[in-house]
């Protein structure tokens, strides 16, 4: 079944011009009509073009029908498992994915972020917070436009193809591991502090020992895949108490 993108509601021509100048294309995936109405109104008031889907299949069809700048996805989908939808969306592009859910369990949040989502917002939430999360997601640079292939020694990160190789051997990474490596590769040679790196990979504010542990575990898993000797890293270096840096091996 094919689904055609359609903008909900009509706007004056002046608003259409504003969308063309600075608005973004946002796909809203939620099977609750009242929830979609509230979100659509808030997003449209900021000049964004809002497209809607009520099922996982519609979300995937809409995502394949045209360029999107952001996907806002409610986890309670009636047809396809939400983690599968996130994974399939992430396979297709680097479009930011903001998940909203009434579930506040840590395991759920970790599973969603590991599947490829960029941010997780728990219901109930205020519209001011939602719009702030949207602005943060839309500010993230699309590094593929400027640096499609990044090489550091034997390590190559092909951003456009989402492909990582070490000494010409392809390395399979999880979405979180890839996002972590990409963030470090784009700023290769520069120390990324914990707070900045966490926000770029998980899309939310860094602020607890639990967040620091999640970052450390993810870095260690990445080292296991890209380092010749993970115990003595050559690429992904730790700046103690500060953050991490990707460098070319000596």
C-alpha cells in the first residue's frame, strides 16, 4: 500500500512562504487523534510542515515518499513493533527520530535508543519541552553534506553509505555505536566532552552517573570492534574526567 504525503490543514500564502524559507518537514506518527491534533497545532505554529501517520506501515511509507527533517514517533503502534519501525527508519537515513511514550522504564529507553532513536520524551510532557527537543534535533548538523568519507589511519567512516571499515575489513556496528563513532569522526582530533557527546548520540541532556556509565559502556563496546587491542586503544582515546577524542594512530 502506498501512502502519499499530505499536509494537514490549510495556511495562508504568507505562512507557506515562511515554511519554504525556514520551516522543516516533520512526520508525526501517533494513532491517537487527540494527541496528533495537539502536536500538529504546536508544530504548525512554529512554521513546520506536518505530515501524519497512524500506523507503523504508514510511517515507513511516508518516510519513503519524500525527504523528512524529523520523525516524532509514539511507541504505541497498532500494527508493527515500534523498535522494528525505528530500526527500518534508521537503515534508510540519518533523519532524527524523537520517540514519545508513557513508559518511563529505563530498559525501554535504552532499547529505543539502541534501536536508533535520537531522543526519548516521556508522557505527560509540556509543549514547551517538546518544542525544545524538536529544536535541538533540528540543529544537529548533517555531516554527510560536508564530509562524506572520514579517514583516520586504517579506520574509514563512510557517512553517506553508513559503512565503517578497519584495514579494509567492514565492521558491523549497532546504531548507537555508529552514532558515537560518527560524532567523534566528524570532530576527529578534538576532545568531545561527555555532555556534548552524550547529547549528540542520545539526543538528551547529560546529567547523572548512570548517563556516564552508559557512555563508558558504549565506548568500550565500540573499542572492541575498531581497535586492534581494545585495552590499548589507538583510535578512541579517553581524556580522563573530560571526554573522548578520535585520533590517527602514531
